[in-house]
C-alpha cells in the first residue's frame, strides 16, 4: 500500500491514529517514543512493501544524519511493543541487507469517522473499567446517553448537541487520563521493583549454551553462541563479563549456575539452552542471581537459523535491560553492529576464536585455518582479518613460525585490511598494536593500543597486550594498572595472573614475582609458563636447585616445540650454578634441534653469556638483532650482566633504541 492521507489504521488488536499520535491495543494506549512512533507510521503506511533502510531513516530523521544503529534500535523496540512473533503474529519482517517490510494486514479507516471510532473505543473501554469496579454513576450514564445521541446525529447535529458532545469527550478524556496515569503508575512500580531486584548485578558469567539438539553439532554451536554474546556484552562498560576462556570448562550438560557463579566471583550467571529444529533456532535463557539462587528473569527467543545474529541481539538487549543499564547510541553501536551476514563465515570466525583459547601451538594453527576460510567465504569480514593478524603474532613471537615464512608481513597486511574495512573495530587496532610492537615501532604500537581502548574501554584483550607492551618498555607501574583491570574481568585466569608475575620479574621485584607465580600454580598446578618463569625468578635470587627443579618439571609437563626455550633456560641455569658440563650438553641438544626446527638466536646467546663465552654470546645477540627478537627491547633493564661493561653491548643498546624510534 502506498502512502495515504488517512489518519487511522487498524491491524491485529491495534488502532493507530497518526493525527493524534496515538497507538491503542485493545483500546489501551501503548507508549512509544516519538521516533519509534514515526518508524511505525512509515512502515504501516507502506504495508506490504519493502522500505529500504535509507528510505526509513529519511522518513524518521528527515533533517538529521544518524547512524544505522539508531534504526536497528527503533525496530527492536517496536517489535517488543507490538509483541512481534508472539502467539504466531508477525508484524515486521527483516529483508537482509536491504530493509524492513510491515507484513500484518492493515485496514485503512475513513477519515470521515476516524475521530468517532477512536472516541468510541476509548469510551467503551473506560465505561467497562468503571462499571466493573462499581463506580459508574448516573452522571456518567447520562454523559454516555448524550454521546450516543450526538454520535448518531453525525455531522447534522445542532450547536447544542455539539456542545454536549464536546463536554462528553472532555469527560471521557479526563477519565482516560486518570486511567492511563494509574496504569503508568502500576507499570513504573513493577519496573522499579524489578530494577531493585537486579540493581546489584555488576558482573556476570555467560555459560556455554546447553544443546537440546535434535540434529548434530549442537554442542559446539552452543559454544559459538556464548562466545559471540560474551564479545557483544564485553563492550558494555557498566558490567564486567567473564571472557570465553574463563567459562569454556563449563561446557557440560550438567551446570550449577550458583556454584559456577561463586567460583567465577560474579553477581549473576546467564545460562541458556539451544535447540535447532529444521530452519528454526530456539533459545531459552535465564539470568540467575548467585547470592539469591533464583532467576532474575527468563525469556524465550526464536528466529530463522539464517538470522542467528538476531537472536544474539535480542539476548544482549534483554540482559542490558534487565540490569537497568542505560546505553548511549555510541555504546549501543557495538552491540548491534553486523558485518555482511554470511552464516558460514560467522561460524568459521567463532571457531577460530574458540580454537585460540587454549593458548597452544595446535590451537593457534587451527585458528589460522579457520580465519583464512572465513575470509574466503566473506572477504569483507573485518574481525576475521584482525584474528588472523593476532594469531600470526602469537605463533611468530614464540618461534613457531620461522622468519622466512614472513609471518610479520602477513600479520601487518591482515591488521591493515581489518582497519580498512572497519576503522572502529577495537580488535583491529589491538592486532595492529601487536604487529607494531613486533616491528619495534614502539610509539605506533602504543598509539594503536590507545585507539583500541577508545572504541572499547573495557577490552580484556587490549588490556592484556597493552600491559605486555608496557612491561617490555620498562613502564612497570603502568603495566600493573592495566593487568589489574584485566584481572577485574577475569580474576582466576592463569594467563592474566601469569602476566602480573612476569611484570614483577622484569621489574626485579623477585619476591613479589615468586609469590605471584605460586598463586598461579595454586589455580592451575600444571601451567607450564609459570614453572618456567618461576625458575627464572629463583635463578635471579641465586636459588639454583629450586630453579632447576621448576624447569625440569615444566619440561616433564610439556616438551613440545612450543617450549623450546625451556632447554635454553635449563642450560643457562646449569651454567650459572657452575654445572658447566650439563650446560654444554643442553647447548649441544639445542644445536641439534635447530637443524630441523627454528630456534630463536636469543636462546643461544643466553647460554653462551652464562658460560662466559663473550664472543659467541655477542655473535648470537647480533643475529637476534637482525631477527628483531622482541626480547632485545628489554636488554636495558635485565639480563646479560657480564656483558654490560663491554663497548659492544653499549653499541648494541644504542642501535636497539634507534631501531625502536
């Protein structure tokens, strides 16, 4: 239906008066914000026809420039107000990548009776309410008689009847206002009571969605849904959301939300079940109070399987609203932002994220593959490029990708591509910061990390890598600040707590480092990096036997290629403790391994310096300089004490500083 001059429309139980800007449902007013009302009018007046996003935005905001997210928010609010898709009734359809269509049957009512119809609806409703409550008196009955007489006469009524009609309408309006006020009071009171119930929630954990699948693959899909929801909610600065890595271990059929909440130290836990039947996806979710052990709210969501992001948008919005969070347009943008909706690319990207959570060489290499496939499916998928860049750095920095593979150039290209597609994506700026740090472009790296925090001030990922950068350049107090912020998001993470201990170690706060590493091992006794670095802290204090015991334990736990630095660490500690023969055996084994796998030059320099072989130590340091090994940036603060008086070392420091500018 094209645009009409009529003012009154009827659809389902609703009556819309565009002149009076009034929407009634079963004769009761439905409160709508002005722009949401305008959105409804535009859709209804073009019922059955597609309205593109641009057309809708022009009609609702004719003289303003607004972002598309405002339209998305309006449509979401409008669907809720109409009860869209409840009881089998559908009002608004989304046409992917294009716009929206009002699909419910709409009946236009003639303007020649529109006012009378509205008045009649209001009069009948008020009369029924008053009669039901026993307060309908003779005066009101007389008023109704006058109105009926006037309405029957139509436009031929005389002035006296018109006057009586106006008085009746006035009385009806006053009664309507009183009724609406009472209704509003009840609604606000109930909302206030709900808000008082959940106002204390400041931190939540989102559990992997439990699969109730009748078809295969549900378990992993439940992880995907939780991870994406965590990512979206992580952009809301008013609440703390545990990262995916913290909740993966709860991907089991039996979940006790209260016990999990206590373990994760959160106020509430979001648990959900998910079922896919044919082309429909059904989600039942509830937010459980950890202190009270009861649901704060529960809801059901259903969408086509091809519109998974619509489900995520609904759950995210419901969580935010249940926590009485008021979001600005800028804060809403990351929650509703969508990239080209290629379902396959979406699945591949989330699989890449999940594969990287275990911080292993195998997981990171799987991530590379997933991100690469996602980009093939959708070459405009910015998050996949950012993930690709980050993963190249994680592998390359640990020596799991040799320099000849040119991993740093690939990481740089992927990060820049992500930013070319979306300059507002925090993960893209973070990945670029990681790349610039590896390139020794320190000022550019810091700029990228700060830019990421502008777009998402509560990003655990950015906190982590910015702190990593700060401790490398010797700004330890600042590094601790950002690590503490990350700890607030994930207090039991061994990776986060390990980074804090590493910061203490680099700052030569050895007792604090040892204490912190021991706390890490209480959380996860088999965390290999903690054993490695605890060995380094013991060695720095001259406690060599304890250091050797720790490094040997780490080798027993994991002797994979990812841990090749362990052997160099062991050889160095042997040399420092005077066990030179054992140190040389470790060095020979490292040389042997280097013939088949890449081993960073810095590892050899560590052992030769401890053996007091200055010439070979400098030769390997020079090779590490050519390789741009990130470890060299820390030379100003720690290590290689026996070489510091040599002019060669001073010259090396000068060249490192020049390269970092």
